[in-house]
């Protein structure tokens, strides 16, 4: 049985633009810790091969010392490591992949066309992005050699996408003759898929970088049995997770409800809190500041609605009644995406009126 550690889309030195400058620096440092976690997993589990399917580096923002840290971590692995550069870290003469820092056990594919390397127990194929876009398919016309050994390809590409990132059709996968196609580019783990006799998967990114990449992130531990059957196990490796939580404030004290919601999870994670339900005017910055210690990073969005009892005064013959009647009409005639903003205006308007401006 062969064991393969499959990872992709590390995006080392990503900007983490949604975080504060200090938090972004911390996250980039933590990305480098991920490299040791990846190497340790390969060593402890006894990987026969490590395949890295592109976008390990994050374009021109990657520092040479980060690439050196990657090279050092991979050099600790007592097995071959294969890298297929992607659209963010494409291979070229000035690429960090062309630098003389890579250990002898690391193979970097440098051609757009698939190249073959014969290993003792399998045939390894790989190809590279040689620019930020690729309009052809890495598998166009490809057929694995019928050597009798398992065949594995590592590449960056987009299955069924028809875009500029190396689109691959399911029919091409089925015709490839590969045992396992190790893909990168899609940031969510696909789980193990199969087309014809060929298995394929995206491991997803190894560290989330925003709220479009929530939950556990990591790599795949792929086993190829002597019969040719393939199995895959997800290995969580990320230091922190991005999470989106909802908190219903209806009939509750806002600070208590927020604290209760955030208690269900890890303080090490990065959270976006969505406030829902019925609530009076909220001081969102103060509410988040009071709960900041419950998450490594915390942001929030106020999606609450105007309490029904606030509308009870719209029949009054005073400024409050006039204000509520006008706002009710505006909300009823507004587009759905505009209504939350108008409801906030109702809450703040009533708060102002209650402070002395509501004259009978």
C-alpha cells in the first residue's frame, strides 16, 4: 500500500486584508508554523510521497525567507516531494521556484505539458502554470503509461469550470488512465471523487484566509491499495478557523446573548457574529468590544429588526407617530436589500425622539 500526503493552496504570505495590520502579521507568521505541521504529519505517518498542487506561495507578496522556510520543512521529509506551481505561484525564470534553495528530495514541475518521473513504486506525473492564467487543459490528450504501477499526477486546475485556470473535464479525468489525480485551486475540500477508474480530489486550502473559507482546513492522507482502490482521510492542520455565528437577540440582553453564543467555540478562532431577531438600537462597536476576549479576532454585523411593539405608536398624533408612519411606507416600498438599513433608521430615530424631541 502507498501513502500520499496531498496538500495545496497554502498561499504563504497572504495579505489577510480583513484583519488589523498586527493580526495580519501574526497570521503570516502562523502560516510558517503550518509548514512544520505538514512535514511532521508526513514523517509521523510515514508518507511514501508528498504532493503539493500549487498556490503554495501568494504571488509577488511572498518573501524569500518564507520560501526558504518551505524548502527547509520539505527537506526534513524522508520521501519525495512533488510541487506543481499554480496560477498564484507560476513557474518562470524569476520565480522563487527557480532559486537554488530547494532540497534534493523536492521535484518542481516546470513545464505546462505533463512530465513523467518513474519512482520505484509508482509513476509520477506533474505540470505547471507558467503564467498567471492557463486556457488549455492540463489533461488535454494525456494518457498515463501502462506500466502496471499506480500512476499519480499533481497539478493545478479547475474541474468543469471553463475558465482561465486550467479547466479540466470529467471525461478527461476518466480517460487519463491515472490512479489518482491530486488537484489544487479550489479552496474547499472536495472529498474523494471518481471518474471512470481514476480517483481525484481537492484537499482545499490548508489555512483559511477569510470568511469565504470557514471551518477546518488541512490536507488529505491518500492511500492506494495494491488492488488499485484509493481511500482518503482529511487531516486538519490549520492554526485558526474562520467561523460565522448567528445570535438571535429577541427578548434577550444583547451582551449576555453575545457572550453565550461565543462561549460555544474556540477562543483561538476568527469570528464574524451576525446579530438577528428583534432588538432596539444597538451600539455594535461597544457590544463587540465587550466580547473581544472570547475570540482571537471578532467582527459583527447588525441584521436585527425593529421590535414589533415600536410600531404601536404610529397612530399617535405627534412627531413620533408621523415619523413611524412615513418610515413604515418607505420600508413597505423599499427593495429587500434596503429594508435592514431603513429599520436601523427607525430604531435610531426613535432613540433620538425619546431624548426630548418628541413633543405632543
